[in-house]
């Protein structure tokens, strides 16, 4: 069975309580439950992890080698300055989908740049909790395309 790791960065543990007008009312537990159900329906095992600490997220990325087929990550504010996350993603050589609840490009100027994006296979943002579901659909597509193809350009 294919496996996807979903990493949630700083402050995402406060979903449903924090700036609901931007991040919505769904809690992280509810979001994780929906992702696991969506994954099960697609034949994908989804594991989730949240940390407010950059090093913990890097450790999870490193540990994903050989255990997961795709990573989905919402780096939170680390998106805008964590070159260490970018380097970790590049080092593991797994396809990564960067995800954000809000449209980072329509927010404050400092939020409009992702230093993680150059290491990611793609990015989904601006659709609230649907962003994660779209990212999981993209991950499923990557897994299926890789299984069906010898395309050397697929990760």
C-alpha cells in the first residue's frame, strides 16, 4: 500500500481556534481524520504529524526515506525563511507537495515568498482545508503515474 506523510508546521495545532476568518473552523484532528478517510478510499495510508519546532519537522522528513512515497507539508511561517526545511526536502529525494490553507500570495508581502517551493514538486494554496485534499489528490496521482510508468522524470 502506498504511504503519504502529511506534516503540519508551527501553530497548525491551533486550527479551529486561531484566526478563523483566515484558517477556518475545522480543527487539526478533524482535518487529519478527513485526510485519512480520503487516503483509505484511494488505497493510500496517510500518516500525519504536527510540530511547532523546525528540527522536529526536519527529523520527520529525514525519517520518511524508504517509508513514504510522497510528503505533503504545510510549513506554516517556516515557509518564508526555513532554508533548512528546503535542504531536508531536497536531501530525501521524495516528491513533496507544499500546501497552505490561505493564499500566501494575497497576504502580507513577507508571506508571498516560499523558500520551500523550489524543492517541492508542486504547491496548493488558498482553498482552505480543501487545499490539503487537493494536495492528497495530487500525491495519489503522482503515486499512480509512477507505478504505471517508467518515466524517469517522475520522482
